[in-house]
C-alpha cells in the first residue's frame, strides 16, 4: 500500500515529466501497432504490388521500432536523473536497496500497463484511417472492415515489454552503483561533461562533415550511389555529434582565449553561457538536429518520388501501349492486336514504328562513352543504356528532313548532358544535344538512363530493336484491363510490353506506399523531436533557475539577466534546425542523382518540394519551441 502511495505521489510531483512521457509512449505504441497491422493487412497483400508494399512497411516498422527503443531509453534516463534526489531521500529515510528496486519495478509496471493499453486502443482506432490514406495514395478503391490483428497486438506488446525490461535493468544497475549520498548529489551534476579531447573531437567532427558533404555532392547515378549515400549518412551522424559536443566547445574556447573579445560584458555573458549550455546539451542538440534532418530528407524524397510518377511514365513509354521486340511483330500477333482493338476500342492513333540498336550499357568518362555490352555485362559503374536511331526514322516520326554526315550525331538523354564531342564505339562524333526526344523509352524498365543517338546510318555490328506503339480510346472497359488484354493476346513478358495505365497503377502503388511509410516514420520522428526539445527545455529551466541567482549576485539586473538567458536559449534551439536545413541542402544533390537513375529528376519540382518541406518543418519547429518555452518560463518563475 505504501508503495502505491509513493508512486502516485511521485507522479503528482513530476507531472510535467510523466504526462508527456505517457503521451509519447502511447503514440509510439499506436505507431508500432499501425505499421505492423498494415504489414499484415489482407487488403494490401492482395494488391498486385502487395509484396513490395509489405517490404516497405516492414522496413518502416523496423525503423520505427528502433527509434522507439532509443527514444524510450533516453526518456527513462532523463526521468531517472530527475528522480535521483527523491530516491536518495527514500534511502536516507531507511528504504533498503530491495525496497527501492521494488518501487522502481512497480512504477514501470504501472506506466507500461497504462501506455500499452491506451496505445493499442488508439492504434486499433486509427489503423483503419491509415489504411484508407494508404489506399488513397496508391489509387485503389477497396472496401475494408476494421479488424484487430492479434499478431500485431502480441508483437507490439512483447516489444514494449522488452523496452521496459531494459529500462528497469539500467535503473537497477545505476541504483546498485550509487550510495545514498551520491543519489542525493546526482541531479546537481545534470548533463555536464568534461571532454578532455574536445579539440580532437571538434576537428574530427568538422572533417567528417566535410567528407560527408563531399560524397553527397559528388555522388553519380550508379549502383554505388546508394552505398556512397549511406556512407555519407553515417558520416553526417558521427560528424554532427562530434561537432555539437566538441566542435562548438572548441569554437567557443577559441573566442574565450581572445581576451580583447571575451572580457566585454555582452561577449563575456554570451560566450560563457553558451559554453556551459553546449557542454550540457551538445548531444541532445545533435539528436534534435539529426531527427529534423531525417524528417526533412524522408519527406523530401518520398514526396519528390510520388510527384515524379508521370515523368517516369513519360520517359519509359512515349505511347499508351508500347511493344519492344528483336524481330518486330509478326503478322499473327498483329492480327491478335487488331482483334482486341476492334472489340474494345473506338479508335487508335499516333502509331509509331521505330528501329533502334540494342542497348549498349556503359558510362561516360570524359568525352568517351565506355560501352560494356548487354545488360548481363553491367557493373557498379554503369549509368546509361545507349541506343542508335537512324536519321530516316528520326525524319519519319518528326516529319523533318535532316541530313547528318558520318561524324555528326544528335543526342538526347534525360540527364541533360553537355558534351559537344564524344567517342562512341571507337568512332568520334560531333554531337548536338536535343532538349527533348518525345519517343524515348526504357527498353528493359531498368534504372539506367536511356541515351538516344541519331546518326545517318545504324552501326552494322549491333543487332536491332523494334519499337511498336500506339495511343487508344476505349469504351466499356478500363484502360488497364484493355492493356492487359493486349499483352495477353501477344503472349509477351512485362519487359517487352509497357502499358501506361498498368505502369501508372504499379508505380502509384509502389511510391504511394513509400509516401505512407515516409509519413508514419516522419510523424514518429517529429514526436521524438518534440519530446527531446520538451525535456531539453525542462533541463534548461532547472539549470537557468540556478544561473539566475548567480548572475544576480555578480551585479546584473533582472532585465539584463532575463534577456541574456532567453537569447541564449533561443540561439541554442535554433542551431539544430539551421544545421538540419544545411544537411538537407547537401543531401539534395545526392538524392537528385539517385532520382535521376529512375528518371524522376525535375529541377523545378525538387526546388518546390525542398522549399515547401523546409518551410513546413521550420514552422512546426518554431511552434514546438514556443509551446515548450511555456514550461521553461514556469520552472524559472
């Protein structure tokens, strides 16, 4: 009975800590359940791209669980620090180590039961909304009855049992190592750390960030783009922590060593105050910066990809129906196509017959195209698929009458190259770049950018590829069903056949699922960001309450003290969002190169999305800061 009274009394005294802790815990439980439930949803499994969507959801679920674990450990540690004096008092009043451990266990058990039950209820309620949004994003109309996923409930509950067991385990270890007097003094230590190697750490952090930014800026659209980008991400994480923890202290100490600058009233207060804050909050501010950076990058990438669906369809298939073959369509297949067209279509138009050489995969080095051969010969350096088009076919489809010499060529690539001379297959060409080639296509639906080179005669050493396409208008049948009938009548593989309606449906489901996972992950990251900022404001409040007294004792007025501390707090909490935007700015070139691999790159679109996402996050960040500052003022007052 006495333990229950102590627990509820502690909850009441530390309400400003426990209430946000419970709210964030409930939301994390709900998020984990929603992602697991979507992953196990029969509605998603039955979709044509269900396997891919489930893989994306599984990846998102794993990431959210990882964030949940790290965040819950962070909050548990914060609560432990806040309650050390209380535990020390209990110990001095006669409580044994066993009693203290029992108190901790019962408190954690109570928090676990409340947060898990309420989190699962909210997860079950909002799971249907999440599924409806997912179906809306992937452009699918399916009636769905909400059901509780028992496996998702069990996995979510077990996962948070593990989290709480780890939390209890670490609390027990810390309690075992400290005697009552140390418990009493523990809180006064705060988060201050003396890093004897801050000079080395600061310089190393800046170097790691420079290397990471260099990798991001020099990433090219190859298979190694993704590994280079992941390496850059790891270096940014390490560099950000080292820069915030050690680099900021290094810079402030350099300013402090300049006596003509430091020993002035405004500079003295600002530098000494910021030095103290960065020693206490460097790691926390780095965490806030990385969380904001993650939200920016995830939203920017997912929205850019989803917005570029129409672009990739246009690049992959110039007509509504496209058929690619090595020998062209035989007479029997043309009859089958005509039969399906007569049954289902009012008319067809824009019929295109185009011959190109088979794709030569390779990459550009200086002014030479290094051809590697067919798709079976690609490597990590491969970036392009080059195809020759004869000037006769070019004139026919464009209704022009150009004449090219043997050493002249017209070139088009979505990646917008600027070479004026190029060596291709050991032959030198004077190249004129085309801004647009409306009949470009991707022969194997690969991630490699197609390049079309118009020459007077096709090289005889290369075999030919036949492209046949047309547009249509159907009646009493959906476009995707009509295209599927055409493909079935031809009896050809997906690699040889492209239907715009089928492709749009496939990409919408794929990228729509990516956006949904991005939204749920971003919401989780935003939640953790809010809570980290909130608890940092509480830490700042307790530290500044003591600092107020000290600054008053050295002769500063109340107005000067208040202005100095508030300006420092604002500056400290603005640094992470500024650094996050810098991280996004350097990530955009790497993301752009990766998107170019999928023909999704659009400069205007990336600028609009980047500006919109950054503005949204900055506004949310300022709102969060404004709301959490109220608690800071309450503690100070």
